[in-house]
C-alpha cells in the first residue's frame, strides 16, 4: 500500500452490507450460542469492547466446527446489485476494497468467483491448531478486532467512499468524505448531524456514485 498512489476507492463492509443479513452475528449466535448470550448484553451496555466481545465468542467455538461455519455462510443471500456495482467500478478504474469486522474465510467462501473483481479484502482470521478458534487480526485496536479507519488511512486514496450498515462501521464512516449508510449506521450519522447517502441496494449505490463522481452508470 505504502508505495502506491491510489485514486478512487470504494470501501465496503461485508456482513449486513454485501450480505443481505448480518451473517457474522448469525455465525456467532449459531456456533458460540452460550458465550454469545452472555457477551452480547455486556457489549451493548459498554462493559466490554467490541474487540473483547467478538474475540470471546469466537474463542468459544471448537476448531473442528470451522468447516460447518463455512458451509453455513455459502448460500446466504447477497444484497441486490452487488455484482453490477463491481463491474461498474471495474469499468471506471475504481478499486473496491472490503473491510469486514468478521472473518476472512466467510468473505472468501460466500463471494467465490466475485473475489476476482475485488481489489483487496481485510478481516480477522482464526488459527485452528488448538481445540478452539484463536482470533487473529493484522489491524487490531483497543476497541476493535478490525480497525477499519486504520486500514483506510493506510491506503490514503485521493477520493474515497464507504458503504456500511452497523456499529462496526462507525469509525470507517468517520474516515471518508462520502458515506453510504443504512440501518444503525444511518441512525448514527443522523444523531451526529453528519451527511450521508441513504441506500437500499447496490443499484442505489451505483446510480448515486455515478452522479456524484460524474460517471455513466
């Protein structure tokens, strides 16, 4: 990253943004149900950080269940217009970078061949040599397992947009000028009085991005 000058980049969350539902939360609830039940309420009231909570739940899941986790994700629906957005960005020499608060394996498994249209992706990973998952991340902060704003700053693009939906995207939204927000992220931006572009699907994103950057949709 450091030796390349980047032009336009679109950064996107994965779970609940590219996927039509919060797949990572669903994975933690399905495979780490007991720990998730204890931990989720503590995260909500702020007793523990997002990083601590996600790590705690992941590290309660037996390593032998990793294949089941990947199988669980592979048929989850993608939000409409995603592939069309990727082709639009490729035609216009705009890079698409996924920054997920979840796991690399989930992104790779669900997107499959569409990964060829993705410039890069960043997420946490799990080490499986022990009895249970061990969460690892190249971009960990005091409060986040995957520090999204930190990753964006390393690219330092000339122009950037971010697409997100939830609490793991709050910091990401603060790191760019153009924010496509829905659900919890939209409410957060509104509460802060910060501008954002509402969206329902990736057809919306493509059309609004084309108009914003003077491109043909």
